């Protein structure tokens, strides 16, 4: 594929109609300053590094992407770590955090005048806590030191509200879009009671504040991998209106979910494993799925995560061609 290819033309994508305001993290917290990445040691084919989120991580030398690393230590191991080293990196008062922000907002304001959908992208509360403390360690912390968890979530809220409040001086948002990743292939990684106790009060407060500062309807979108069977009705309690990416390998039945939640906007849902097979199997799969979803509406068909490297380019092009044909 030529390096200068027009991807929209090549793949038949609609013109972009969506703009994401950032500055609130995604898979890692919005640290300012970020930790300095540093190689701490080397062991055989592996290296131990400190990453930009303050985590000590073991990974293959020279292969920092495409492999699951081993997390040896996270930035927050106790309250002292939080107070002295981590909390200051999440302060809205840090002048460096706001460098270039007004210029960005001018661009987003122009996008809004052009009719684009404006979303505020933000690391979700669970993803944030997991990145700070670790997926196993945060479960212990919920029980052993809940006051520290609430301190960390208050900092999440204060920073998110500060950024969004400044943004709303120039624009109105169509969506709050959280990177949550709170599920694995059998359901939630923490209990519904933990979600309601440690996440929802802060989500509710942020959504209330955002809505109080604008007239435009605000949607609530959560991105999570894994099986969403428990998470979907739970987040509907918070007014969830959109979700992604509906990984089919994690027992998510896209057609059944679409029928059970007819008002839910769905993005993703195309089984990456099918795309790796052959055109005949892809055709059969899409012919079962796409016409029903076109009739329903509210569905953006994309791969149910990143397109893996075992999907041949010819298969992907065939998939895009069939999507365009079945969508008419």
C-alpha cells in the first residue's frame, strides 16, 4: 500500500465527523510531568524499565509493542507514594498542563461550527486505578484502605472537571467517552458493589457538572474489552448511551445485545477471528449480521479491537467492500 494512500478512499470510510478533546489520559493517567522512561536493568532477552506511568515493567528487549509485559511494581504502593510522588502529577494547578490548550480549543470550536461531534476522551476510573495501583492490588485496596481509593478518585474528578470546565468556555460536548477496560472474558474484573461505591459517585458528579454548563445533550460512552454482560446493565444505571468494542471472542452476542438494548449506540462488534479466515466465511458472517444491524440502526461496524496482524490485507479489503455493499 502506498505510504501516501488516501485511507478514506481506499477503505470507503465516511469523512471524519468526530473530534476528541484529550488531556485527560486514556490507558494511562494524565500525568504532568510524566515519569521519565528509563531502562533499569537487562536480564537475558528482557529489560526492566520504568515507564511514563511510573510502573516497573519487564518486557522483551526492543519489543515494547505487541506483547503483554509483566508489571512488577506500580506507582502507588502506599499512601506516602500517592501523596508525595503521584498526586502532584495530577494537579490541575501545574502550569505546564495548559500549554497550547487555548489553541486546541480554537480548533475544536471550529470543528463544532462545522457540525462535528465533539467528545471528551478520558481515562475511566477503573483503568486509572488499575494503572496507578495494579489490577490485583486495587482489589485489596478497596477492602484495606478505601479512603485512599476515594482520595485518588477525587483527584481524578478534580482534574477532569478542571480540564472540561475550561473547555466548556469555548465548546459544548456531545459525549463523555471513558476508556474503562473493566471486563475480562467472563465478566467484570471487580464487583458491581465496588463499581457503585468507588466509580459511580465520581462519574455522576462529573456528568452533572458537565450538563450544568451547557445546553447540548451529553451522551455517555464507555469502552471496555471483555464480556460486557454484567457491565452493560450496570452502566445503564449511570445513563450509558454508547459502548464499544463488543469483543465477540469474549461471549458478546452483538445481535442479542442489539435486540435487548435497542437504544444503545454500538461501535465495534466485527469478529477479528472471522476476518482472518477467508472471503466465503467473511461473507456468510457479514450477511447474518449487517442487514439486521442496518435495520436497527445505531451501529458503527468496526473490528472488535485493533485489526491483528494475522488478518491478510486482501481479507480486510474484502470485508470493507462487503460492508459498503450490505449497508445500502
